[in-house]
C-alpha cells in the first residue's frame, strides 16, 4: 500500500473530494477506480456517497454559480462543441434535450429541446439559428420558435421579417395571432388607452436619434367595468405634425368615423338606408351636413348651406341650398279644347337667390279619350320659353290615354342660374295636345324648385 493510503482516512478524503465535486466528479471516480483494490473499494464508495449528498442538496442556481473578478464582461461557464468527420452543412448543430416522467410512469419522455444549428455552414460566412422544440399533443418534439442569425424571431415559421407569426386558422373564421393586454384597472377608467408606437430615426450628421412618428390607439369611451354595457371602445390613428404626434382619425364604438374630432361619417342607420356626414359646430357638437342614401332611392343629400371658394380659399358664392315643392291640380275641364294652354304661378322665387333648376313629377294620372301629349314650360310672366321641361308623352290604353310613367321625374336646369334680386314669379305653362279633351279627368303635377339662398 502506498504511503498516501496510510496517511489519508475516510473523513479527510470525503472533505477533499466534496470540495472538488464542482470541478469534475466523474474524473475523480475514474481516477479512483484505477487505484489499488483496497482504495478502490473503500474510498470509491465514500466518494460516491459524498457526490450524491452534495449534488442532491444543491439547487440548480447554486450548481451554476461562478465567482470571479470580472465586472463588465461575460464569463464563459460552459462550452459545448460538435465536430464531424465529414463536411458540415446547413442543419448541422447540437442539442440540449429535456426529458420528463409522464403520468404513466415513463421516465424518458422527450419534453423539449434547444437546438443550435448552422442555417448556413459556408466557411467564413456562417449563419446560426436557435430552435426551441416542444412536445404537443403527445407527438414528437417539433420546432415552435426560431431565432435567426440576424435576431429575427419566427413563431411557427422561419422568420422573413424581424417578427414573423404563423398559425393555421379555420376558413371563414377569425384567428387571433397576437393579443395585447393592458392590466391596469380602476373605478375611473374612461379614456384608458393602449397603443402601438411607431418611431423613426431622423437624420443628423453628428447625432441622429429617434423620434415618435405615429401611434395606433385603442381606448375606453367610459368607465370599463364587468358590465358588458360599459365596455365601449374606440380606435384612433395618431400621426406626427411638426414633431407632435396627435389624433387625426377615430372609429368610435358605434362605427362613426371622425376626422380630427371635427368631421364625422356616421355609421348606417338602423335599417341601413343611409349614412350621414357631420361637422362640428362649436358649442353645439356634430351637425349633419350631408346624407348618402341607398336602398331603393339612392341619392346624395347636401345640407342647407353651400359655399363656392376660389383657389385662395375665399368664398365667391355661398348660401343655403333649398328645395321647394309645389303641387298643382288640373281639373277635368281645364283642357276642354285642343292646344289650350293653362298658365298659373306655381312658385315665387325669393329675393337674393339663384334658381339652380326645377323638377316635375306626375302625382295623379290624367285620362282623356285622345290626349297625346302634355307639354309643360316653366317661365316668367309672359314668357313660356323659360325652363322647358320634357314633354310628358301619353299612350293609349283601352280607349283612355294615360300618362305612362307615374312617379318619374322630368327636370330642367338653368344654364348659369337665374339670379333674383327682388323676387320673381315662375309660371307653369301647361298645354294639352290631342282631341276630345272634354273627357279629361283630374290630374296633379308636383313641381320642385332648387335654389341657392344667398
């Protein structure tokens, strides 16, 4: 037996071995196993006991603790390498495999792994990637997240941008790929906002720096509580003007679209027949300025004020747009002779106004034995060559002439608009064409005058 075999007893050896365990315990055991049988039998058993005691009592953090004098640099604690006798190619790498026991008592189930691979193994231009592998639904572990060599992150996909998310959804159904949650809450919660901020570096030859450029904001319209009726939100777009990011466009909880909070496009009304356009009136709020109607009667309706401006923004003509409806009944004996013309004032144009046009519609049908036309001209007194409205052609039906398009509009528009300084009377000159007009039954025409009140 060697001298050191006599000098060292079990306890001193255990103390010495225990201090060295953090270095390379397996190497110690391998060395002891090559000693003489006496030492290998007694001392090796003691060393194994110490290893079990010391490693079993340590936490992971304690085992991995490194102490040195470095204060501003990284210390390499663990180095792992993988070399090959062949030529490395893309996909060549090294893995940390994690295994867990499952509920069935299987102790070697692969649960997760971290792979480090070459995505490009070309010498002197290598690109590496880190792959996070996970087990799901009992299947073999598979890649779920990848960090590419340029720092790009792909979740469910190899990234092609700085952050790339991919997950298979269901056709004709929504898939939430990202959730942003503001966990702040209080009794007073109106205008509580969560946003995505966009920044842009500005150019400066000496010190370029970042500045806010835009923001997408989602906020609460009222105190947000557990009651569904209080959970109303808006989405706003903020952009930078002269270095300040502020709201420019907002979509509120009912679907209204507001521009700079001064102009609004309101969501469709309850029966989806029209939407309204509004502008803010200080002290009043949003006031309707126009309406877009759909359904069976599509039209764009403008509010009662219209301004025409020149290139410099100055008003050259402005006022209220108005429409007047006048109904006129024609008695059965009004056209008791062929080519007889009825003339009557149907509307007096107000002072300081411009007539833009006129429309006519048949409200009640005429009927006569042989009426062929009903010609209408709207003009000034003594002038039946003013606003000529298209002839209302009649057609014979079972021995009675009837107007064939009841409810249709005929219109006439002044070439440049007729300006009235003091007010003027407009007369409808109505002429029936045909024979045996004495059998005519009553009918009604409705006249619509469109004018700008200055």
